[in-house]
C-alpha cells in the first residue's frame, strides 16, 4: 500500500502521525520529505516514478531524459 500526503509543516501534528501508524499498523514504512517549493520537484518526481515503474527500464528513462 502507498499513500502520498501534501501538506504544510504547520499541519504536522501528533494526530497525523497516529493516523499513519493506524493505517500502516505493524509495518515498516519509508518517509520522504520533499520541499515542494524547489524548482525541480516535478522533474525529480518524474524520474523517481519512472525508475520505480516496471514498464520502463533505467536505460529507456535515461535515453528519454537526454533527448529532451
């Protein structure tokens, strides 16, 4: 299971953390923090998703990136 949350740091509360713990009870999770104000957020996200995709090889992704 995967969940993505987009929120302001002011919205991070104990209740938010408890909801994640409930949703992923007894699981190991990975938490990534990305500053969405960065200029290259969309580009980095596309690369990350492409590398995770089973339909796209790393070589194909790199070739496509170099072509643009």
